[in-house]
């Protein structure tokens, strides 16, 4: 079995990076990978574990930002500021994820230089990691932020409608009460006149 050529490896890794930065869904490797060993070298495992730690930090950071913005919104109820800040959080998360993708791809390219015989496995592992990161983590985060904005907007619309309905109903009750009162007074007046 021959070692994957460097130019083929570089192109695969660059295409994979570009794919995951611009879309979700698994990158289709256009070659059959000849994986001779299904165990990553130890230092490559360390690079993968570093990325896992990085993802955990990314998740915690995003949760903190979203929670802080939601708490602020609950205090000041500024819809426009909430929407602006949530969109900013989403955009910054995308930029940060692109940096993480670049960083992982570069680390894995370096690992391939140290372990050229592991290039097919490194391609496979990187593809799996980035598929998980962009699909499971990043896409769901983006959807969550978008849905949170929509849900709060819908909740506010329902709350405002409930307030309008409440006061409309009370105004109607007041109208009917006084109409009934005036009708009753007119009836009393007519009875007293007879």
C-alpha cells in the first residue's frame, strides 16, 4: 500500500475545510481511503482531544452569552436590542467556528507530516470531527438562537394580544354596565312619571 501523495492530501484537507466553513452535511471524500491502521498516532489523538476541549469551551461560552443576553432582556424588555445582540452572538459564533475549523485542519496537516502513513485515517477522522462539530454543534446553535428570537417575539405578540383583549373586554363590560345603568335609570324615570 502506498502513502497518500502530499498534494492529494492537501487538496482533500483544504476542500474539506472550505466545505465545513460554508455548509453543513458530511463532506464527500472523492477517493477511496486506504486505511491500513484504524488507530491514530498518540500525538494525533492529543490534537483531537485538544479540539474536543476547544468545542466544550465554545459551547460554554455560547451558553453564557445567550443566557446573559436573555437575562438582560428579561430585565429591560428591549426587543430590538435583544434581536441585535442575539444576531451578533450567532454571527460571532460562526466566525469563531470558522477559526476552530482552520485550526483543526492545520493541526491535522501537521500530524500528517509527522505520520505520513496515517494520512487516510487523518482525513477520515478530521471529516468525522468536522461533520459532528458543524452539524451537531454549530447548526443546532444557530437554529436555537433563531428559534429563541422567534419564540420570544411570538410570546410578546401573544402577551400584547392578551393585554388588548383584556382591556377590550373590560371596556365592553364598562360600556354594557353604563348602558344598562342608563337604561335602568330611564325605565325608573318613565315609571316615576306615570
